[in-house]
C-alpha cells in the first residue's frame, strides 16, 4: 500500500506574537514542523507533502530534501490547505495521513497505529481522536448510538449538547487518497469562520455511503497543538520529559530530571550522571561514565568517556577521554581538549588544542594555540592572540612549563622542554631546554616608608 503524508504548515500563527513563522518555533532544539516530519518518516511513506503559505521560503529551507511542497495562496481553512496538494497527490492510489505542523508531540507509533486501523477497517476516512480533560477549543467527535462517527463539530459551531462531548479531534486523519480529493471538491464554507473545513469531508463521505471510523489514542498529551507561547512551553516540558526518560532507559542517571534540559537528537552513553540545571543542546555526543554537574551548558560538542564537567560552558568543542573542566570555565568554538587534560576554574579556551595530560589550572586564557602534552600552564597566563587587526597562533611543545602570570604574545613558538619564568612577557621564540625571562629587575628602596607624609601619623606607625 502506498502511504502519503500531508503536513499543513501554511498558517502564520498570529497568537504567537512573533516575527518567526509559527511552525519554525523550536521544541527541544528542533522546529515543530521538523518533529512532525520526523514522526511521519517513521511510517515509511511513499511521499511527504508540506503545505506552506506565509513564510514558505523559510519552511522550505528547514525541510529541504525531506518533503515536497504545495502552496496555499490564501488562508481559507484546512480543507483548502489539503486541496493545495491536489496537483501532487490527487490521482494516486493509496492512503494519506493529514497532520498539522504545529503538533510536535505526535510519535511515529501513533501515526503507524492510525494507518493500521484505517487499513484494517477498510475505511475511507479515519480520524485520530482522544479523550480530553478539558475539550474547550477542540472539534468534538459526534457519534451515533452505535458508536459510528457521524461528523466533527468545531467549537464555534457546536450546540451545548455537542460541546459537552469530551472526545476530540486531534487534527490528524487517514483517508483513501483519491476519495479524499473527490470529497474536498464538495466542501463548502457555510460556517462561523467562512472557511473550508477538512472535517466536513467525513460527513460528505458518510452520506455517500462510505465507511468512516476513528482510532482513539491513549495519550491525549500527544495531541497538544501550539498556538501561543504558553502551549509552546507546555509542549517543551512534555518533550523534555520524554527525552530524559528515553536516556534513563538507556542507562543515563539524572539527579533531577525535571530540571535537566536535553535537546532531541543528543546522544549520551550509559553510566553518565547528569545533575540538575544542566543544558545539553544541538548536535552533541557524550560518552559513557561522564559526570556533568549543576549549571553546565554543552552545545554542539563531542565529549569522550569518563569526562568530568563542573559547572562550565562548552560550545562547538571536543573533550577527549578522562579529561576534566571547571568549575566556571568556558570552551569556546574549536577548542579541543586531549586525554586526561585538566582545565581548572575560570579558564577560557578558544580555537586551541590542549594536549594529553596538560594542565591549565586556573584564571587563564588560551586562544589560537596548540599546546603539546604534559605541559603546566601557571595561574593567570594569557595567550595574547589578537593585535587589533589579525589573529595569530602560538605553539607550545611537550613537557614545557609556563609560569604564573605569563603573557605569550603571538605569533611565537615555545619548544618542548622549555621554561617561561613567572610574570614574563614573551614576544620571541623559546628554544628547547631554554628558560625565557622577560620582566623588569626588582629594585628595593631602603627606608622608603619614612619619606612618606603618612609615616608621621601615629596611627600608621
């Protein structure tokens, strides 16, 4: 059986009060419409068609290579939106699933169950329903005394008796594809909104003697549609819980899963422990046996096995096995930390490679540098990489020692087994086994205290 998916993503979403097109708002790192497309892909469809309107170019950019596109010229309702896909789908045999791009919580399992129910019952149309604790705002499923679906009534068009029904339309349907597009030609707009409702197709099919059914899913929360920032936050919370529980089932420990925010697509190895108030985003991969403490933030980074991250920020960087960082340090983009390297507190590293077993203890900036293995970098060292116009690189060889308070002014090369004395400003290369000292000589002025006016103040003596 050919399976098609139509995703409705043409609405602007004025209630979001945003310059950003509604379906492009993100839930756990992915746009809402990407979540819907991902769920649709899980049904192994023959074709996915996304109906776009306002902001079409931006939606196409996000879904490039994942979907075909149809354009809805005017916002005339869901029936009109599906009809926009007729040129691509109307003459094809098979079943079509219709979903909306602002419902990011639907799963592939639910979509597959709907397809299976639709096929097994031989329906022309099957609506995905759920029992709602508070059905206000949803279309109600109206059944006859035998439980057969008669029609769907929208909130603004329902009678008090109809609006008392708590079984709601989730906005997802499965149809016989050719029969769907034939029925759409008969849909009118005689309703409170003056729109062409996709839901009217069910009654049109039923009156034509075709079989209309429903599949009631067990988890109402999947059907949450996002129309404002409140619903966006609710969807994010539900998705966050789903993601964290999946990681826990795979062997990751969360000290406080309610406050750990992990993006969809992040990979974490087993026996890693994550404390509360941790944020892990983007294309991040974390190995096994890591420990990530409260307040850490990791974005688009690769973390090896056995790494400890203590209240630090890591962006577009790498940490190799058994290295550690923090507290309160920052890896900026293109930092690469070698095996067993130690990055202490209040250290910032940018576009620099730190070799195996090298220690950058505290209060240090390393920018545009390559550091070898087994190096000690003293407290307060600065790798000065910018002259106000260009960035320059520094190389430090293996087994070197950089004293506290040193300033390394790039470009400069410090050979292996070299020494830089504390508080030196280095502007020239340093050879192997050499010590570089670049500071003014100390001069002591005897009895200087008594030359000062304040020395005559008894309180200071």
